[in-house]
């Protein structure tokens, strides 16, 4: 799984640095080092009023914040990884 976090100027101002840190911590806590590659990306053109844009493989999600990160992690990353292993 490749997870790309937008680090363009708009997302940077909206907290992309925090989202990167949260993702790094989650990968470590869930022992996903061999299954997940984290990468930065420049603007994807999906800017939202709030939050950061994150691409998980071919799916793009906007509005990711510290407040909704846990749900994003569960719904869009961990669930997808579980489904891939079924």
C-alpha cells in the first residue's frame, strides 16, 4: 500500500506535518513497515477548506485532520489492509 500525503503549501498550512507524524506512528504501532510506504506529494488539486489531502493507492481523501485521523486510519487504511489479506 502506498500512502501519499500532500505537503503542498495549502496542505502544509492545514497540518500535513501532523498527519505525516500520525501516519508514521500508526505504521509503527500496527507493525505495518513491510506493508505500507509513506510518501509526500505536491498539490494534487484536491484542496479542501479544511484538512489535508491523502492518497491511499488510487483513492484520494480530502479533509484529513488530527480530529478525524483515527477514523480515517480505521476506515480507509486498516480496513483495506485487512480486506487484502482475506
